């Protein structure tokens, strides 16, 4: 029959097509399952050594050397000139005092002259304190050395005779009641105490001090007690 032949031909054609169809590539599938190689990670740099050489370990930190300069001889010069000269060579820590022990301030430097200097001339560190002992231009430097100011009074009355009223007051306790009298007979007011010298004190020198009032008899310097 024609129908049977057609069915048999169709079956043969289907079998042929099936035989020619694509097949699975087992090699490709196997390769795709392998891990993908990655680039190697670069090694971390080695840490720097914290060790120091023996020279570095023992080296002391450097310090700036102190500056030095040569201090000139200033005795006999005017105070202002001496100060200017000291500053010109690098000394700026300057002070001065009354060489007569009267406790006067050197307000007008040009009115004073140098009798002594501390330290003496020579090479010193420029941060050294320079102290000038001075008198007024019309005065004479003390021949026997500077007349030092008295120390602070304790429980005994110091000997203030010949000292200025100013330094006597400074030596006594700040709480002391002090009266200053002009003993020249002129009954003057004692205003600038550094210009007046002590002639007597009550209590007298050597007496016990125990808070009692103090009376000072004085005249101007250059006058007789």
C-alpha cells in the first residue's frame, strides 16, 4: 500500500536526522569547570629596621652655645655712656645702685658716674647681670669702697648713724611707726629722705626692737649733726 511506504520512508528520514544532530563536547565542559588562574599577590615590603647605629644612640642632643663678649672697663665713665657701651657689645641685663649707700635712684643716668662695676672687665656670658656702683657727677667715689646699705633689722636696733633716712626706713620692719625730725634747729620738713643723714635714733643702736615707734634725728648730707 502507498500509505505504508510513506510511513517507512518518514521513519528512515527521522533516524538519519537524529544520527547527524549535535553531540555534547565533553572536553569543553571539563575545561570550563577548572578554576581560573589568578595573578600572584605581590609580597609586602619588609618593615624598616628601628635599630639605630651605636653613634646615633650615644650622640647627645646639640645645645646652642652661650654667647660671650668682652666687657670693657667702665669705671670713671658717665653712667649713660657705660650703659650704651655695654649694650653695644651685647650686654643688656644692666642695673645700677648708689655707691654711697644712700639708696638713691639713678633717674637721670647722665647725672651719675661709675665708681665700680660687677663683674670686673673681661669676657663674660652676655646674659650676665652688669651692676654699676655710681655717685652723682659732683660727688667723689668712696675711697674705702662702697658704703653698703644696712641689712634688715631684726630684734635689735641697727646703727643707722651716717646712713640715709631712706635706707634706715627700708631696713626697719614695714609695720614700724617712724618719725623723722630735723635736728639742725631749722625745723625743716624731711621730704626727700635719701638727701638726709641719720644723726640719732630712739631706741638707740643695740636696743631691743619689739614693735615700739622709732624716732630718727637727721640733717641734710653735708651738714653737721
